[in-house]
């Protein structure tokens, strides 16, 4: 090993930079007016019983005051055979209209927040960013459908700096020690 330069430190530094640049579980992070925000949706839990979801859906669309017109017959999110998707739409609408708090996304423990956009086909779920400026969700809101901005620049760092440096360092290390 060459004296004066410790390649182990270079490898550790490279690994630390990679850890910083890893994505957040597919989360959609966007910037609005200079503020970085994460899009969130309130959806039905996968393991919730259909009967519990139906009860929570009935409450959300009734006394809860959620706008359930898109999950009514003829609406873009109507699917009588999929109570989970219809409940998710109602839960999300209620969550957005009621302060986006943990309590607004509970529904007797049948709902949870996610950063994965549940929109599909013509059924569009507004996200928490749709109301971050004080506006209320509407059916024309198409949020979270496009690519998010990479605010950290990690993709460029990884592509143009980290991988060439790591591979070059590993090749040098291997040829120095195993030759």
C-alpha cells in the first residue's frame, strides 16, 4: 500500500456518500415555493377486514363529510368489488379535509399514511401537497403523477462521481494487494 494515502478512508467516505444519496422508499419529495414537502396519502390498510373497511367507508362518506362522489356508481374510482380502493379514496379525502393529522387517518385502525401514490387509471387521489397551500382537494387535482425533483442532486453525484471513484479505487486496491 502506498504511504501517505489511506484508501480505506476513501472507501468509507464513498460508502457514507452513497448512504446519503439513497432514495426514501419511493417517497415523492417535491419543492413548492422553496419548501421541500413529502406527498402523503391516507389509504386503507392491506390487512383490514372488508367489513371494518365498509363500516369506516360508510362513516367517512356519511357523518364524516368526505366527498365520495368519485366512488359512486359511474365515478372514476367506483369499483364495487374493491372495497379497499373505495375506502382508500374516502379516507384520503377525509384526511385532506380534516387537517392531515394522525387522527384524521385512523378509521378504527383500518387506515395508514403512505408515500406511494395510490392513483390508478382514471382514479386520481389528491395528495397532502394539494392542500399544503390551504386549498381544498378537488377531482381535477392531479398531484403526484409526474416525476419529483431531486432536491439533493444525489443522482448526478452518484452517476458522475461516486461509481467511477469507487470502481477505480476497488480496482486499484485489488491490483495492489493481489498482484
